[in-house]
C-alpha cells in the first residue's frame, strides 16, 4: 500500500519541477549546420580580429571586451580538445598580466576579473600553470574588496572611506563585492560579484582548496538572496552605504550568476541545482531581453562600441557551461541547445553579411547584417558559435 505521505511528497516534487519545454514561438530552435562546419565558422570568426600579444588588446575592442574575445577562443580549443590557438591566447593573457598588475588597468574589479577568468579558461584549455597563477593572483587581489562577516559586523573595510551596511532590505550583504577598489566607490554589483563567484568556484575545482568554493558560495548567495527580482534574475547594484538598489536587468549579470551556479552545483547539487535550473528557465523563457521569437535584442546598435554589445555573449557562454555539466539532464540540455540554436540561426540568416572573404556579424541579432566589419559584432557572436559547435 502506498502511503498518503509518499503521494503528497511525490506531488509536491512534481509541482516544483521546472518547465523545460521549448516555447512554440521560438524561431528556428534547431540547426542543420554540421558540427564540423560550425567549428570551421568559429575558427574563421577568430581570424577576423587581430590580437596584440604584448598587452592582450584586441582590434577595435575595449579592455574587458578583449578578455571575453580571448575567452571565446580558449573555450573553443577546450571544448574541441585542440590547441589550435594556444600561442595567441597564452601570449595575450600573459602580456596583459605583465602590463597591468593583477589585470587591473583602469581600477575596476570587474575588469580584472574578466581577465582573471579568461586566464583560468586558458589554463583549462592548455594546462598552462602560469595562467592559473595569474587567475589566482587576480582573485586574491579582488578578495580584498569583499564584504565578509567581519566587514558586515563592523561596518568598515580598511580600503573604504564610508560606513558599510551589513544588511540591506532585510538580507545580508556578506559575499557582495565592490565594483571598484577606490576608497569612495560604494557600488556592490552583480557582475563583479558573479565574476568573483565564478572564478572562485573554478579555482576551488582546480586546486582542491575549499576556501575558494566557500567564498564563491557566499557571493552566489548574496546575488540569490539580496539582489534578484521576483523571477530570480539578478539586478544590477546595491549601494553598500545606503542600500539603494539599481534594478537594471542585463544578460551578463545573469550569465555570470548561472556560470557560478553551474560550477557550484557540480560539487554540491543538493544546494545549488534547483537554483541553477530555476535561473536557466527564467533566463531563456520570457526574459526581458528578447522577443517572443526567443532572439536576444539587447545591445543591438552597431554604430558605436558600448559595454552592452558584449553582454549577451556572456549569457550564452554561461548557459553552455551549464549544458556541458548537465549531460544527464536531457530536459535542461535540450532547452539550452534550442536557445543557442535560435541565436545562431538568427546570426547566420538575419544578422550577418559576407564581405572581403569574411563573415561580418551585427550586434543586432534580429538583423540586418552590418555594412562593414564591426569588431563588437564579432565579439557578440563568438560564444554563440563556440557553444553551437559543442552542443550540436
């Protein structure tokens, strides 16, 4: 006889299960392009922008964006188990670290962490211990600007010239990371905190040092508990001095949060898996940055480079990391693959132009394609192609 308690628990589990179904309105959620052709397209895309090996700069891109271009290249090599681009990537990452202490060129913790995380991806792809050392040094430097239990209790941090709130809006500020190391910067934001959590989770895996994972978990919990909207998507910023919230919702904030969750869940699924799944569904279905057809519209201007041009690529990269770590969950991986294919098909058919023997991509993924090579359009496309190559 089946107990009523067991039935109640089973029904509760069913009620809590996520809906991974693919929305019927999505445009082209599968691709007929072969893995080999996708890999060729990705490598051809990499060849469209030049890299300065002395300082890591990439043609036409800003500092943090250059790190993301190198990230896409390293991840292609990692997921394809190849070393095709090793020299270019390692030279650029080491050049930037030599040029800017702890990868901090302009005094932004998130800039440093974009590069530190790129160094980790390079280590993962090529086994270069020097790149792992760069990533560790960068993480340790930014660790000086984290709100710890001690900081929250005392209300002070030696590098900051103002009092710090230990809790905001009823939630602990422990785990939040200040955007800038300057003494007057009061912004604790999701992208810096998500980057710190992501890199810490990776370093915990790579080194076996649980202190990285513990810090990553605290930062992921800060986003989850203190700085998300009702759908579970990260908001942008909380002022660490007065608790004022900036409630912008961007793809890259959600991307870094998903990536941190994916890595943390690999080691502790009981704590993190359901949050990961909830966030993936919220990020891909009815998210504020896309149309009903599923195509992302954020950062769609080709006319000038701006930060938002590279945001959406970060989300696609994070979703792919979750895809790669959840091979036994066909519903989750099926949704992520469909979402990636929606973006790739839009890029291929709506937002690309053939010119000078190259494919040029627009940041406006619903189209039309650009009239000239737009470096930030190439940047926005790289993680889509890398992800599509591995998922198909």
